[in-house]
C-alpha cells in the first residue's frame, strides 16, 4: 500500500510539472485597431513597479503612425496622488500581433535589448472586452477589461483558462476600481 501511495504521488507530481513545462500560448491573432484604447486593470500578479498602486489602475494604448503603440499606465497611490508611466510597445510577431515587447525607459535607451519586457496576449474575448496579458516566464499576469468591473463568472472563466496554461493564478490580486465622484 505504501509503495502504491508513493508511486501515485510521483505520477501526480510528474503531471503537475508537465503542465508547468508547457509553452505559454498566445491567442491566434489580434486586431490592434480594436485592441488599442482604454483598459481597466481587474487583477494582477504583485510586482515591484506597481507596488505603490492602491486603486484605479488603467492602461491607455494608442496606435502610432510607425506601427508601434504608445502606452500610458496610471494608478492612484494610497496618498491619493496619481502615478503615471509612459512607454512604448512594439509588435514582435506581425503574423499574429499577439506577442509584443514593452519598454518604459527613456527613448534614448530603447536600443538596449534588456529594457524590453514581454507583453503576450494570452486570452482575449471575441468582442475585445476582456484580456489576459502575461509572458513566457509566467512571472507577470494582468487581467484587463474595457469596464471597471466584470461579472464573477467571466473572471473565473478567464482565470481557469490562464491556470490551464500553467500560471499560478492563486497569486492574482484584484484591483480596486473606485467610482468617480460626481
């Protein structure tokens, strides 16, 4: 009996490692004209560059004439101040537009390869209302929506699909999106 238990545990551990070793898949294609615009952060993996963001995290993507995308990320800090970071995104895979690289470094540093981070669109609603963005390392994950809140069922379905790609979605932290004062 003990041998059967150990064998079963080893098989389950092997299957678990197999799920983590699979390559992260992006969506089949992205229409960047539909993708650009305003997005609200619904949840994210904690990260060092958003550590001071307390609420109202948004991303604004604007297509540029050269094909790149201007990125403006904003959030409200705990003291009420608004933090803003401006960057640029470049398409890495023009066949699908689903793999991009993003940089928030000054323009004069954009020639340095290691300042560019992966921005992979790994899940996207057909109507472009909800997206999951991550990368091949699975160290980062964002859930973004066109609206400040989404139905629990939509969130759970997206989280389940991302979990199936090997992301540890237990690390997701939901973002507070406060209603604007009237």
